[in-house]
C-alpha cells in the first residue's frame, strides 16, 4: 500500500473482499488470492478487475497485484502475474490488459515490464479518484495485447 492514498480500515478491507466476490460473480474473473506454495500462507492477491472509473483507456481489463511487503523483491508478483496473463488470454480470450500505477512505483513498473507490458507516456493520466493536488494523482499506463 506504499503508493496508495492510505491503509484500509478493517471495514474497508471487508468491503473490498465483498466487491471482489461480486466482481467474480458478475464477470467470471477477479483478483485471485496469492498463497505461498508449500505453506499456503496468504500473501496478497493478483488478478483482473474492471476499473471503476472513466478514463481515456476505459473500458478495459486491468491486471493488478498487492502483496505483503515482506514478500516483495522475490519474483512472486511477476510469477503470479504471468499466470494471470496466460489465463486472461488463453482461457478468457481477452484481447488486451492494462495496468497502471503511480509513476514512482518502480517495483510495480518492473513487474509490468517483466510480464511483457509496454508503456506509452502519451497515455499517462491523472487518476480521477484522487484530488488535483494529491501527490499520487499522476499515473503511468502500461498495456499488453494477446499475442505479444
């Protein structure tokens, strides 16, 4: 949550789980729970969502991830995101995916690049869910299309 406006309260976290379950019911996909092989420890989620805001690139399917900080830098987000990309293209037959983050979030940007996404600076945008003066408002947009 380093590059999010703030931490979620317990109530907000419960609400997020409800939205994720509802997303799966409505669309047949969503963020998957990420667990460590061998221990089954829950470490976060990786998956697909439809952005809930309007932007020049929407409608689109977003690939995203949130892992507990103690699991950063081990290739786990990349490994899981590669599996989700394969699922998106091979099973769901989606044409493309987007991902976006704050420009300074170099860890997530590296994951985007490792899974084959490309960045076009002309598509960067101001996140409409954040106030004009918010330091995290400016986002970079990455894309990948089936077959890339």
